[in-house]
C-alpha cells in the first residue's frame, strides 16, 4: 500500500484533576494539536523533557489512551474509528516496548511462555511450531533458546529489555512504539539495546516511534526527529539536519544540556533550562518564551505555528527560526554541539558490535 505507515493529525489530550461538588477541577492539556507522519521502515524519534507529553502520544497512537481530538491513520485505517475484534487485529501490527522491562513482564511466567502467548493468541503458528518460533526470536535479540525456561528475575535489566523486544516482535508488527526503552539501563547496556533496535530495523523493515529524553540516543537511532515542548511539536525534520543545525531555541538547549558520563575541565559549559510551564496554565504566545534567550515581544503575542523551514521537510515553530545563527556561530553562545554531547555520541558508536551482556 502506498502512503505513510502512520499519519497523526491534530492529536490532543487533556486531563481534569481535583475539583469537587461545588468546585470545578483544573484542566491540564498534555498533548496539544500534534501532527506527524512515520514512513514505512522509518525510525521517528520523539524527544523532549519529562512531562512534555511524549509517552502520552505513544499511548494515544495505540489507543491505550483515548484522544480528545485528532485523527490517527495506520496504513490507511482510521485507528480511532476501529472497534472490538478489528482493533485487536490492528494492534497485532502495532506493538510497544515499555521503559521498565521488569514491570512489563509477569514475574510468575517463564519468558518463553511470555513470548509464545501473543503468537498463540493471534494464531500465527501451528501449535507444534510455536516453540521453534520462540527460539528464533530469542536468537534474534541475542539470547539462547535454553533461557526460555527461566523467569524474569533471573535476567539482567538489559536482557529483560531484549525479552520485551522479542515479545513485541513475536506478532510480526509493522510499527513498534519504544517508550524510553533504554533510560533505566546502564550506559554500556543502553548502547547494546539501541544498536539491537537499529539492526532489527535494517533486517526486518519495522518502523519505530522512538520516545526518549536522551538526545544522543535519538541521534544514534532516528532517521527523523520531532522535538516536543509542553505538549506541542516545535521542530521536525531529518535527524541529521536537526542535530547539525537546529532551528528552534529549545532544540539547541536540549543539545547543549546533553549529559556526559565523565566530564572534563575542557567541556563546554552546561545550559540551565529552567522549569517548564504548567500544563494547567494557558498561554497566548510561545510557551517557550519565558525560557528562551532569543525571545522578543512578538513571541508573547501569539503561538507560532509549525511552519516549513528550508528544504528536506523541515519544520520549526519559531518566528525567529531564520535569524538564529548556524551551529558554528552558536557554539560560544549556547554550547550547541558541546564537547559533552560529542563524547556521548562517541561512546555509543564505540559500543557497536559489543556482545550482549
């Protein structure tokens, strides 16, 4: 089928908290008019601070949470309009890998059975062929078939995440939502899991919605990137272009604040991002203006739309996008491509080919 694998348009979600019999609750907007597409075989990185709405978007796409507004079209199918048995069949093609691999696995169930259960549910193999398929999936993620009889607590964090990936692959999906899949792991194990995901995309052609707050990890895996701030996309484009020459001040500050495991005196200074706005507070203008070093009075007048910038399908929600200096001119001003970020990327590249822990 032609067209993108996933097309999200105008997606919005709010929650109401507090309140009582005589007092209305407070309404928090966590996802605000978000639109993006994921092409077949593409890894789309969704990056932003904690609380920016990234994980909520992943759950909205899979309809684990119902959206207030907007459309979700997966391979030509309206996800929000799909019901009951049709939705279950559709979800076979859309899977998720959660942040905490231990809580996503049933501690009472052997990992072989955890992987086999969705195969049986969707009747993807005959009864006699299920065990062989489980062994294939374990080998695909760097584990052995002998480990199928073990329980989750007998594995390390990195191994448990590999098991979660194998379980997601068991139903042969077209799209996997990776919700902070490496943030709970040590750096060296992070690199192994990220490299595994990259290899699986190359071998199987699976697409990813890769959600993370770690700019270095997203740069290593994603082909295109969407930067999310306070529930809104502020920049979208090819990963290489966004990281080489970001057009939104928030993207620049995220890059400058990227951590490094072993800092040294020669590293560029860190950027203090300050506190994000409250989701309960409405803003007429740009929500990033109070933290932006490039803000002007016009930024407070109206929320800038996510407009096209340059070529290659780039978009930026900043009225000064064309005025910002290039990455070379911005180094001293914002430590854009800081030594810390480059060293972190080097660690990830050096880990490619490392054997599974």
